[in-house]
């Protein structure tokens, strides 16, 4: 009985740790989207962009297709020149007071040893953090 209680307690702790550490934060979302870029999954990367709710389904599909084509053409070339992305880290995360927008600073190390820091504007879209392309 004692082992059962102990095992249940350990499982509860593990569940809480995993659940809390993988929360829906702008930094975690930005890192996930950068990971899609890292693996060449441009469709998933583009799914992480917040598009206007006013766009028709056809306009939305055309915009996504355009972004995917652009990233495949230009993104692949840039990544190949730098030896791909070796690692991605969240350097900072600043959430606005209203909790609806954020700026995430990502530090990316490339295969050739170069390191870049990029700021990613994020917006809360239907409960999920997405990249904002509005300037």
C-alpha cells in the first residue's frame, strides 16, 4: 500500500512538472515555429503566422502558399549557406500588459558557428501564440 501511494505521488509530480514546463507561452511558441524552419517544415512554420480574420478562405490559402514558396526558395538557401540551424534558445520574452502581444528574442546558432538574435513579434490568436507579421 505504501509503495502504491509513493508511486502515485511520484507520477503526480512528474505530470505537474511536464504540464507546467510545456505551457502555452510566447517564447515556447516562437521556439517551436523556429524549429519548423530548422527542419524545413515550412507549411507548419506558416501555420504559426497570425493572419487577418477578415481574409476569405481562398485568400488565406493563397497567402499561405505564397509564404511557403518564399521560405522554401529564400529560407532554404540562407540556411544552407550557414550550415543549417544547430540550436535555438529563447533569450528573452516580454509580454505586453494586456497579455495579448509579446516580443520574443530568439538566439539561433548555425552549423557554421555563427549566432544570430532575432526579435519575433507574437500575438495571442484564439488562445494560441502566433507570429505577427504586422509592423
